[in-house]
């Protein structure tokens, strides 16, 4: 039974960490956290990354979350072979 409780606790921590990673995004253009405004990866984001590392899980990725178009990045495959 303790294994089951441990698994539930890990799933809850990973769910929390995913919510943090989804909201505390470091902008490609400025390097600032879009949620709390601190420079670079903020403390909450670093804590969430540690949770994923210890759980041996990978976070879900949200394409375009860092707003790469603001630094002139283009979508892969668009306009390359025209």
C-alpha cells in the first residue's frame, strides 16, 4: 500500500510542476519570466524542473510558449524552399 500512496503523491507533485512550467515561461526575446517578471528561469520554474528530474518524468511541451517569433525565429519548414 505504501507504494500506491507514494505514486499518488508523485503524480500530484508532477501535476503541480507541469502547471508551474506552463505559467512560468522564460521569454526568448527578453529572458524574463512571463509570469512573475524575474530575469531568467525563476525560482518556481527551477523547483518544478527538480520535481520532474526526481520523478524521472518529462514535462509536456507547449510549442511556441516562449514566443520565439519576437526574436525573428521562423517556423521550421516555412519559406525555406521557395
